[in-house]
DNA sequence: CACCCGGAAGCGGG
DNA sequence: TCCCGCTTCCGGGT
């Protein structure tokens, strides 16, 4: 058996490839990249997404490329998912002479797709997703896995062929595709970025910049890229393009290691960009801004590897980005572009992104199922590398090179499952979080933390941010006015609140983890709601929502975000409360809280109760409840009163942070985290994120030794609102109108990273379902 | 004038 | 079909 293709007839690159495959099974990214370039463009990057036909195409491809003995297609009448489940032995049985090769190739593709997902998927800044909001908050386990392996591999590969490796690695996480484009620039890429930017931005006109960076390139490529050269393009060309694209991407994300290669890549990129630019009709040139925006996001994150198609798209995206970057904030970024370009861009940023995201999700599911690891652990996926706390608004175009990102890639790929639930920046809050937490602070010129601890941030460039958001959502006419409306909807759900007196300053009332959990929660809730009846939904609500909310909320309950889940989950434990719309009875009882916690934990971790993490969370919750509050881990107990600690300093100043919340809500909570829909009423101001009380760092979350986050609940003394009592609240609360007026108690932060829970009841509305209403 | 607010209607995706 | 999460518009307030 030829295991591998040593013989391959592949193109030169493949040759390497095959070799590689042969020696190292799951191969390195770079190899993958190459391999990918060779694959029929029509094949989804994630083998698990393949249809039967795709599987056949793949087999045929391998057969041909690796000179494999004839494959019996009848034995592979399955989709990609099934194919991926086949073991090496299975392959061997079905295809004696080529089983290993097929298996290896497939594994590589799978791995790669994982990587992709990781990196790209998260669009906006994926990495951040894990956030490091506060150092503490992060779970011990870095999301990014140890770079070690992968990276090393990567490097190695790089040696082999610079461009090759580039691709794979390149992938990256950059912020939302769109995002990246603008602001960020990867640290290293710096160099590259500039060129790219220049090139891109310039578009035709930008010749100067482009010229500098770009080396000669073929014009052709440009056209091809923009149009799409077609993946079909000859393998060689495709490869080249892919490599270039990858290089670009890589460059952006790339590590220092690449430095040597940079030149080449840069050149390629530049060339490509130039081409793109040229092709792209529109071109804004405003170079001025470029710097600020610097890197072409596209390159960074999105693009990535693979096929010529990808490359093209990437190129287009890059060009678009460049344009965007260059263009003054106000300029409509994509509008001017030709449609083809627009589409490509969209595809790149948006579509590819979304696809990747989807893939990720799928993968995650698979992984979870397969591994069943809760890992998430906290989701801490990433540690915050650079604490950018409070950064002033300054712009940093070039992030520090220290960035870990580069490293990240490696890890992620292999363990996507660890990832937290991702919204991939599709949700506004996530998008903002990702930008804010970008390790490189690439987006600091668009949005920056004023006080990370308190969750206060400032939109530095409203127009630019809105555009970026528009790109992300594919609503090119997005502007700050519209985006801000979306932000205002978050008031209802206590995700955000406005910092009074300061323009463009908002405060997150919930930390990302919570928000992410919410997602899951919402799902849970649905189920729960069904059982319960009321909950769910929506309910409710009176028109006003305000009051009704309160009551209703209970049903939904959620104490703080985290709790919410619980309520939703509802576990059996707490059902009662749900039932009643009115008061929330629940929250008070520990059990209910526990339930909430459990729910939250479940949401966060996914794993069933049995999982340690889950139990941990529950225990922590109990602990807290029993003790009052202080989460086991939390360094400090929370003040029952809104005190200092909590308060975020900053926030305090701001509006209300202080406010009182209403607490009340006690019981219920109003918000369901996830649901934005819940609305409370309005007002918002709730409390700020949770700050970590004790922590200096601030984030509300506290981590246990295990790495779990515990929740901190804050209690309010008061009760109010209706229900009264309850103490726990987390930070958010609701907002009833009344409440609004009233004040909110202070929030308590909880933490959670993964599990977090808060308990805050907010009562809020609940009913109100949607944000809308 | 820009910002901010929130109601109302609508849209696209899941 | 419904719900969610916005998007778009708008009138009004500061």
C-alpha cells in the first residue's frame, strides 16, 4: 500500500504534502493549506459538511491526486459527517490501498476546518471572545491552547514552504472580518498590514502606498481575484493565489516567526491587493485614516487559506477593507464598489464568516459530543493577553507584537470544542466585546474601554464603528444612529446602559460570558417555557411591560443572567416560580438559586450535572447563598450594599451606576439574559457589569481554583419592586419603568465565567418580550 | 447640530 | 409560523 502518496503526482506542493501526510498524519496547517488549494473548490472546507456527492468528489480527488488504487465509491455512500467518523481501519477496509491516505487527508482537512473555525469564525475578534476581560476572569486555561504543538508544526512547515505554511496559520482570528478590516491590524502584520492597507486602500489610486508595499505583481491576479479567479484555476495558480492570500492572512496574524517570510508574503499580498484595488472600482483613498485603521482586516482574519476561491474572496475583502480603511469613516464603504466586489467582500467577511461560524458550531457540537468535555471551563478560552484595561481611547494601530494571537491558532484548531458559545460577532454586543477585547487593540480607534472593569466603554469613532457593524451585518447603510438604536434595545435587557453625561459612552452590564451563556439559556428557556407555560415567552406583557414585566419576569426569571438560565432551565427545582408570573417567588430560595445556578452552569458548560464544572458551579452557588454572598472564590465578599467595591468607580460616576436597582426584582429576574427580548422596561441603568467586586480587576467573575467562575451575587437589600426581596441580583436588573425611576440597587457582580450566575433578579419585565416591545 | 431616547414597523434568519 | 435581533424611521428631548 502506498500509504501515501509518495508517489503523488501532485504538484510540487502537493508533493510535499503528500510527503508530509505520509510522515505526519495529521498534518500541519501549511500542508493543509496546500492540500486545500488542490481540492475542488466546491468542497466545503469542513469535511463534515460534505454531502455524499462531495465525498465522492473528495475520493475522486484523492484517487487522482495521490494515485491511489481505485476506490470503491459504493463503500463510501455517506456524507462528510459519516466519513469523518470512519476510523483509519474503516478506511483501510473500504479501500485497502488507500485507506491511510484517505484517512490522513481527511483528518487534515478536519483539523484545518477546526482551525478555521476557531480563527475566523469568531469573527470579530474571536480571540477575544474568550475574553480576558479581566485577568482574573479568565480561567486558568487559556483558551488558546498551548501553542506549542500546532505552532511548532506550523513553523516547521513554514520552513518547508513559506507560503504554504502561511496559509494555514494565517487564518486567524481576527476580528470580525469586517472589523478587522478596519481597525485592526495585526501586530506583526504591521508591516504587511501597511502594505496591504496601502494597497488596498489605495486601490488604484493609492498607488503610492501600494507601490511601496507591493512589489510587482501581476495585474492579472487582481482581476481574477476580484472576480474570482475561479477556484478552478490551475492548481498552480490557485496555489499561488491561495498562498498569497494565506500569506496575507498569515502575515496579519502571523507570528514573528514569519518575519523572514514576510517579505515574500507581503509582496504577494501587496500584489494581490493592488490587483484587487485596481479591480475594485471604488477606491477611497483616504489614506489619512489608514494608519489608524491600519490593517486590513480581511487579511487578518478572514481570509485564510485555501483555495483560490478563498483567496479571491479574501483579496476582494482585503481590497474592500483597504478601501474602507482608507476611506473616511463616513464614507460608505462598500457602496461604491462594484457589485462583484461587494459580493466578494460580503462573502469574505460575512459569508465566509458565517459559514465558518456555522462550521464551528457544527464542529463544536461534534466535538462536544465526541469529547463531551465540558471543557469550556470557563470558557476562558483565551486569556486576555494584553490587558488593555482601561485603555484610553488612544488609537493603536499596531498592537503589540506580543500578542499571542499568533500562537493561538494552533491551539484552537485542535480544540474548538472548548470554545464558548460563539455568536461570532453576529450579535451587536458580541461584536462590541470582540472589538473591545481585541488583544491587539486594533479597534481602539473605533471603540475602547474606558474602564474594563466596570464595563464602561466609549465609542471613539461612532461612524466608523457603525460602518464596521454594518459590514458585519451586511447592512451597508448602517450608521451610528441606527446602531445606537440597537444599543438602546440592550438597555431593556440590561445588557447595556448609557453612561450619562458622556457621549458615546456605554456600559456593559453583563459580561460576555454571561451573555454568551445566555444564548444557551435562551434555548433552555424555550424548553423550559414549554414546560412551564408561562415563561417563555414572551410574553407578555403588557404593553408596557413595565410592571407586568416584573411579575412575569419571574417566570422567566433569571436572576441575573446566569440565573436566568436556571430559571429557564428550570429545572425541576424551581418550577414553581416560573409559573407565576407575578412574583417571583423563587429567587429567594436557595434552591431556586441553586437551580438557577445549575441552569446557568449547564448553559455555560453544557455538560450535564455530572460534570465537575457543573457541580462546581452549583456548589459555588450554594455556597454563596448560604454564606451570603460571597462566592467562595471571590476575594472579597460582596458588599451587600452597593458599595464600593462594586461599584465601579467609573460607573459610579456615571450615571447611576449607582443607582439603585430595583432590585426587586428580586425574584424574578427579569431578564433573561438571553433574551433580549425581555424587556424590561426601559430604563436601564442598571448596574454595571458586575464588577468584580473584590477584584481589582474587576470583572465580576470570580474564578475558582478550578478555574470555574463562580458567581457572585450581589444582594440588594431592598426589595422592592414587587417582589421584593431578593437579594441577589446581579448586576442587572431590570428595568421597569418604575424601576427605572427607582433605583437599582447595586449590582453585584457575579462572576461567572463559565458558570457564572448571578442572581439578580431582575424582575423586569419579562414579559415584555422583545426588546422591541 | 449632534446626541440621545424610545415607539413603531419591518426584515431576515433560525 | 413564530420569535429573535436587530434595522429603519421617526418625533421628541437635551
